C-alpha cells in the first residue's frame, strides 16, 4: 500500500508539472500491480483502494488531457471566425508564442495585434464591419489586467495603434464582446472581477463613435445586481442590446436582466428584468429577426435542465417567455443558433439523456420566428451509439439553406461532419458528410463560439487538428469551406 | 567484365520489376465507412488472433503495435515492456466476432496463470485457470486495434 501511496503522490506532482510521459509510466505501473491483485482475487479492500487510486490517476489523462489542451490552447485558442455580408472572412487566433494574429482568409494577409505587449495576452473578441476589423483582448501584467483594443482598417492595409480600454479599474476578465455599426459606432462589453459593493463580478461597457479610434471610459451596466458573469451584446438596426444573468441584491434570486442603447452606447436604458430564472450554465448570444428581439439560455429548475426562450416585439418593453419543451431533461453539452430573415430559427445542440452513454447532435427549428418550435431531431445518420457527436455549430443563408457542422467520433478519431437542409430545416440529407478523410485526423471545433460562418455563397469552418493522437504532439489551425450549389455540398 | 554486364542488367530488371510491383499495388483503402462487411469482420478476427497469439508467445512488440494509437501515443514501447510478462496466457479461442461500425467486439475463452509473485510481504499465485470475456476493438483509419481499456474503472485512452 505504501508503494501505491508513493506512486499516487508522484502522479499528483507530475500532474502539476504536466509531465504526461512520466504520468503514463506510473499509470502503467499501477495497472500492473492492480492486474496482479485482481487476477489473484486479493483482498476486496485493496481492490477498492486501487479503484480509488485509478479514479485519481485516470483523472490524469482526463485532467492531463485538459491541461495539455490548455497548453496547446495557447497556440490557437481561443480562436474565432467572423464574416460579413460582403464576403469578408477573418479569423483570429493565438500563435505558439502567444501572439494574437488576425488573418484575412481570402487574401491571406495576416496581422499581429499584440506586438510589443508587455506580458501574457489572453481572451479574444473579434468583430468585422466592412473594411474594419475590431479586436479586443486582456493583457495580464502580474496582478494588473489591461483590456486592449486594436482596429484594422482598409481591409487589412492599416493597423491602428493599440488602445487600453481599461487599466485594471474593472479588473477585466476574458469574456469580451464587440459589436459595431456601419456608422462608426463600436461597443465593447466585458465582465470584470473588480468587487463593487457586494458584487464579485460585474459587466462593463465602453463605446467608440469613430470606428474604434477613441473610446469612452468604462460604464458599469449591472448596478444594483450581483455576480453577472455572462456578458452578451447584440447590435442591430442602430440599437444595441445586452442580456445579463444576474442576482437581485435583495432576495438574491437569479434574474435575466436587459438594457439597451439607441445612441451607440453613450447612454443605456434603465435595467429591466425579463424574469426570475433558474441557474444558467450556458448562454447564447441574443439575435433579432425582423422586429422581434430574441434571447435563449440554458437553465435548470430544481435540477431539471431546459432551454428557455424570451422574445419581445416592442424593443424590450414586454417579453414573452417559454421553454423548448423537447429539451427538458437533456444534459446539454453545447448549443448554437442561427436564423434567416424570413423567421426561421435553427438551434443545433449536443447532449445526452439519462441512461445514454454518448452525446448526440440535435436540431430544433422554428418556422414562425420563435412562436412555436418543432421537435428535437437527431441530426446524425449513424446506426450505432458507441461513439459520440458533440460541439455543433450552425449557419443559415438568406435563401433558406442551413448547414450544421459538428465533431463526430464515429471513426474513433474526431472528424468534422456536416448536414444541411435546403428547405429551411424541414428535411435533411440522408447521409452525413465528412469534411475530411474519415478516421485520418483528430480534428476539433472551438467550444463556446461559432465555428461555422456563411459569407459570399460559401460556408467556412475554423477548426484545430492534432498532429497525432495525443495533445502533446501539437496541432494545426485549419480552415474548411464548402457550398451547397447545384443541390449538393461541394 | 563481360560477365558483369548481364549481372548488372539482371539487377536493373529486378529493381524495375520490384518498383513496378510496389507502385502498382493500390493503397489499402480505409474501411472507416464500412458498417460491418464480411471483409471488415474477417479482418477483425485475424487481428484479434494475431494479438492473442503474440500475447501467448510473449511477443510483446507485436502486442504493443496491435494496441490503439491513442495508447501508443502516450506510452512508449519500453514503458510497455515493463508491464508485461507477469500473467501467462496458455491458450485462447475466439468464440464470437461482432462489428458495429468502427467498434468491434471479440468474445474469447482464455487459459491464464500467474506464476508466484511477491509484492512486499504478500505472495500471489494463480494456477492455469479458464476465463471468458468480451473485449473491444477499434477500427482506426487503416486497421483494427485493440482498445487499451481498464475495465475496473471503465476507462481507456481513446476518447470517443
């Protein structure tokens, strides 16, 4: 038993030091010892202790995997892809040295945004507005946190000087949002951990009215509320909206709150509460279809999880809320939303129900701008459930076509698969389409951000691909693109 | 010297024929999209037979390369050697082979034993004993591989 304790201690040290190779060696040693004991049918207590050790140890590949991912994340993650309706497609990512790079996919032009940064950069928000590209990130210098902003103009010809939007006054964290208007307004919204009153986390905004050349001082958007942790921002038709998951100061109940601005962020409306809600674990960006303003969130009431919806037809004065009932009880992994201009809303989500071992990818479609919802539909065409399908991302065209990409493990290695509908989500293809050679690579989509975008008749996917079968071997950032011309995918 | 030319010529012809033969062999196509054809099932049986033959014969290098690439990517062969040889496998019989896409199931009867081994103050020994179980195999791009999996905690190195 002492030997086992010793091995376990070494494993914990190695886990901290992130030495995967040695960890696996120790793991194999434990496997050998346990095999011997199991084969001999030795003492039950020893067996149970071994199980406990294995649980700790095998958290090592699992945690070690996550840790290694976060190490390799420094190379690319977070990465984002954005496009506009003029065919501009841009990607932003971190290189291996921590450089934050922005790349025009079509021209191949690439710019380093945080050149000369004093210390470690992290977090990322990217927004494209015609020939302008706006990027924001956090630079941490010891305990000081700077919120940085930089703009690209003229389609990549001009790079503005980097700005500091906040010098530790809000203690900015990495959840940052940027939205802009064609008229030159740029709003940056983020959450920070500067304690204000009893509130540990608060959401702040800063705005520009000259295409990101100058910015206002940060304004706190969550006065009177506590612990707001999921900043959201939508700019549409000259209005900007934010929805925030907060707690009331008085009774500490969770509420979804709402604010808007009609002057590019110079002034914000008073906070209004949409409703009291459960515990929110994931959030979706709000969106607007026609004059209807929507927001969805994933929540749980008394431990039963469900996607909740809210929409307003009067710019946020009154709200209609509801649930997507088919998602009730689903252990949701991730979800993503897209819409066209005719009132079709497409939800793509991954999750599993109680008793299921592997996650599936589903869609839910509304054909009446979110008033009613169709059934939860399993998107994957595969007869066996030994493997999982996760991380869906969805994008729609104005003409009623919609495509969903996801990470599928049917080939054991993770591959990007695609499904599409050309009739606004009523029917889908009989066969899922791999976007790469099945089983050859381990490719993954970015979590918690759109990995798929549509621009100029093409769908673009941004993904990372491992160089082997282990996180330790490094990875490459890859683009995939396809279109749905001539009735099929190309 | 005159005798040398025919030899050189023969070598060149052989080299040419070998090169043609090599380049003429079509690359083995992936069966990743195959849900369970007889060909894919037969290949699984062959690979499982190779694995258990190698294990019975203590040919651990062969065994190592029949494990899934996720396991091999984090465990080098020398580390693996250190874990082997304690349990002896005397005989095996594959009784069932089932393929569901890229996951295969081999049902097998095995006779194993554990020669006397001392761990600290305790000694263990198992005489030749019969066992039967079903193990999982994974078809990964070009072939079937045995999944490295520890049943005690229901966890392996391939995450799918």
